[in-house]
């Protein structure tokens, strides 16, 4: 698969041109992202793991989803081309945009770019511009799969500010947990809040606790997902036991962004 490798003194990031899909981010040799051993890497389907780009809609949010059934939009399963490549002694960056904008469901007048910058952190920016002359809207997400050693030894912080989350499993809204945010079953939650910093604590309480800090911007929601045992067993591109090895923390716009002509929106996730 055609890929680009960004590198600095102590970090490396691999981006597949298929889907502009980041499949690896290593800092001091420590892999921060999960990539399924069964990920399909021949360009015939979205890659399971890394950072799928969900645009111009998140999940099932397109109004005609029942007709087309395409989850997570039009760009994660197509080839992107490099439009810029800038390197200095402190950062390495690449910008890409999708080749095929001809789909009938592509929003009028909107363009999409992904800018990836590796420095002392990894910054991923999904840039939407309205180059048309009518109002247009979209939803989307940076659907990041973070690597963990054991999902049952993970807890999340940064979700404490009082807000509601939508449980996508039953369609109901709940207050966000006030006790430790841990995982013990299938979890699929859209936190309706622009929380700006979250942390994944792996091997929580153990002597090898690891923290992954994530900053979010341009979002209206954070999505937290783990398929757990049964759903993982029904995913052909995920080994049955691999659900234990990741948690998705997704910087998202799920409430809809309306762009006036000449407006620009940036959805940004920073991984430290
Ligand atoms: O972000 C959570 C979610 O919408 C889940 O409902 C689940 O469908 C997941 O994304 C993965 O979706 P995918 O189409 O990549 O299998």
C-alpha cells in the first residue's frame, strides 16, 4: 500500500494514501495506535485501526443512510493525493486531499483536506472549506484507535465536567459517569460536550501505568468506543481477542456544522 512516513528525532508516523489513514504513530519506539492484525490493506475496505477519517458524515448520521448504508462517509475508503509536504528540523508534515469528489452524496461546495504534523506531538487536522456559493453542512470524526495493553485495566479521565452522553447501543441519553470511567462491556458513547483534554490511563494502578494525553479542538462531541467480545467476534477484520488491545477516543462533530460560503472548519486532535 502506498504510504508516507513522517519522522523527527524521536518519533515516526506512517500514513497510507488509502483514506489518508494514519496507521502508526511511534514516540521513542512506543506505538500509540492500534492496528488490527486482520486489517485489510489492499484498498478494498477501510483499514481497521489507526485513525479513520469520517467525513462528510459520522456513523449513520447521513439523512439517506437507509438507502446507501455507507457508514462514516465517503473518504476513508478511497485514495488521497499529497498536496503539500513541509519538513523542518523540528517538525515533518504532509497535507492530503481525496481524489474522488464526484459521489452524488458529496456536500455541495465542500472540500476536505487532512493535515498531519509530527513534532513533539502528533497533530491531525481535518479541514473543511466551503468553496461554493450556498450554505452546506457536514458531520465527521477523527476515529482514533488508541493502543492499550488490556482494556480491563484502562480508565479515562477528562470526562468529568457534567454533561450528557448518547448511548448508541440503546439510543438513550445518560449523565456522564462521575466514578472511574472503566470498560467492562460493549461501549459506544457520544459525549455531547467540547471537552478539550482527555487522558487514557493504561495498566491503571499497576507499576507500569502509561498515560496517553489527547487534546481536542473544533469538535462538539467525543465518541468513546470498544466493541467488546460479541461484536468483535463478528468483525472479519478484527481478531476475536483484539478488542482487549484498543479504545477509540474520537474527536467529532456529530451535531452538524453549517458552513457559509468561504467559511472553513478545522477538526483537530493532538496526541502527546
Ligand atoms: O465510533 C463508534 C462507531 O460508530 C461504532 O458504532 C462502530 O460502528 C464503529 O464506529 C466502527 O465502525 P466501522 O464502520 O469502522 O466498523
